[in-house]
């Protein structure tokens, strides 16, 4: 089962702000995750944001998973210390 990745505008801006190596690593991990969406390792529900979080190194990727549409909507990508501040 494979899900489609959909990036919100904020997530696109967050990716554009990263250097090439970090951006490539995050995209590779997200593509792998879209092929294995039922893996729960490094995934956690964050009640404060009412969404799921996928951990890639020091980065936190906030997303929503739509089972009926088989889509993963990437909302935001932030570095660890800043990720949980509002």
C-alpha cells in the first residue's frame, strides 16, 4: 500500500529554507514513509497540534494521514527545539 505525499505551502517554504543535504534526506525519508505508512516507529500523535509527527533526526515533520484518500498531507517541517513552540 502506497500513499501520496501532498505538501502544504508552509511545508514547501520550510523545505526551501534547508540546505540541499538536509532537504534530500527529509524527502527520501518521506518517500520511504509513504511506501510504508503503517510503520509507527518515529511517529507520534501530538495533541497540542492535533496531528501526527514523524521524526527525522533533529527535524519534526507534522502531517495528517488520510486513509480513505491514501494521502499524507505534510503540514510543517521544523527543527527540534523550535518545533513544539507556538
